């Protein structure tokens, strides 16, 4: 049963538990950290029919009083009106500062629930139960919460660390091939950043097959992320590395009106940053080819349907653009990337290099 603690600089820490079958015992796991209280259990219309009752029953058996809120699946749920609806549901349920929010779902539900928990009564505790591979390997860990604004993705949000992350790899068994590939993109990203053995799991085999046991992949991904977040919880420095591929990816998601999912856009973004790094001699051809082949092998797109100019225009408003410069992440080899601060005016050329290669 892989389990680790993410330690924060203020001395606090929280457990990340990865265990097959954990969902049906989530109430017991949570009660060892938070005394029984009122819980707002938040999910979406895809996940709720599969797992909501299992989670709710486990919480009730452990003594929690459960309130449920289910939202439509999909990116439009990360919006101001939905955030307002969730905050009002918390108020209707009379949650107090000692109560709890629990997200049961993918990154969208986790981001929304975490944000609501972070601002309701100026902050209540929350627990992440990721049910998608993407949320398990990345989004559920590290306390980033957000909603989108019409002007851009994740433009409103806060850092609010969960009290625990409880991951049951068996919930990945019902994911669509597209969802498995979404998660693969973030795990491959982590491998390129700092774990060659994780990258090689995806290099050696298509890990988006239906019968994949994701326990090891999640454990390796989360171990790397926990290390980075411990060092830099609010992304002042080293945590920026986790944005490999994300500057083009956010532009791709927006330009496609979210028809291209986050993980698929990250796949294209990693491919673009790899080609751009190859063009200027930062990464050897053979390592670049390994990255592109591994993305392809795991059913991820590597070609971008948009122009460098239109992507650069969107990326100008990306929240990571500070004043006249923007930090981009470029792979140097498998397991090592670098941060480069470039003038915003050079972003279009960088994207162009990323489209050609
Ligand atoms: N998904 C990138 C991060 O949590 O920093």
C-alpha cells in the first residue's frame, strides 16, 4: 500500500494514500484525520452513478453526516456561477469551520471543490478523492484550486492544501481510453521532469490499455510532485517545472473551446516544447524522439491544429505571464528540464519552433 506524506514548510503535512479498494473505506481513513462532522461530498454526473454511494455510505458508517452536490461533467463546471452554487449549498447545509468538503472526481471537481473549501468561511478543510488518472497523478496533489473566467483558464483560484488525498486505483478501471491518455500525459510529463523509471514505464508499453494497474504509476508521479510542492508550495520557483507543456496547452484548450481535453493538450504542449528545445540544441535528437514516440505510443496527439500566432495571443493573458516575460519549461534530457524566462515577444517564435521540429 504506497502511502506518503506531503510536508509543507509551515510544519504541516498531509497523507497521500494509494490503495486498491480504498474508496469503500474512505470514511475510516478520513475519520483518522478529521473527527466526524458534516461533509459536503461533491461529484459530477459521470462519477456519481459509479462511486458516490460507496463513498457516502463509508462516510456515514464512520459517523459523518453527508450532504451531496452533483454537477455536470466538463470544463464549464469550473465557473463562477457553479462556484456560487456550491458555496450556497455549503451555507444551506450550515457547514461550520470544523466541517469538511470532499471532492470525488477528476481535476475539474477537485479544483472547484478545493476553491469553494478555501473561501467558504475563509477556509474549511477538504479531502481529495481523485477518480481519474489525471487527477490521481497530478491535480489532486499540491493544493492548486481554481475556476476559469471568460477571459482565461484558472484565472481565479487559491492555494488551499487538502487534509488528505485518498486514491483508489480501482476507480481508474471505468475510465474511457481518452481519459486514460489524459492521465498518461501528466505522468509522462513527470517522468520527463525527474523520474526516468516512470518515463520508461510509458516508453516500454502503451499504458493506456484498459487493464493497466496504475498503482505504481500514481505512486511514482505523486512522490515526485510531493517533493517539488514541499520545496515550493506556492510556485515561486521550482514548482514552475510542473508546467512543462502547459503554456501551449492552455492556449490549445481555449482555442478548441475545450474540445481538446487538458491531458491531450498537455501532450501536444510537451511535444512542442521538445521540438523547440531540439531546434536550439538544448535536447539531443535521440531524447527528443524518445519523448515524441512515447507520447504517440500512449495515444496522445503530438501535432497542433493551431498557429503559433493565435496560441501566442492567448498565452499573453496566461496567468503565468509576469510583466514582459514568461517562464517556459524546456526538456534537456529524460529526467531533467530547465526553466527559461523569455520575453513575451519571443513566445510566438518559440511556438513556431515547436510546431516545426
Ligand atoms: N499541475 C501543476 C501544479 O500542480 O503545479
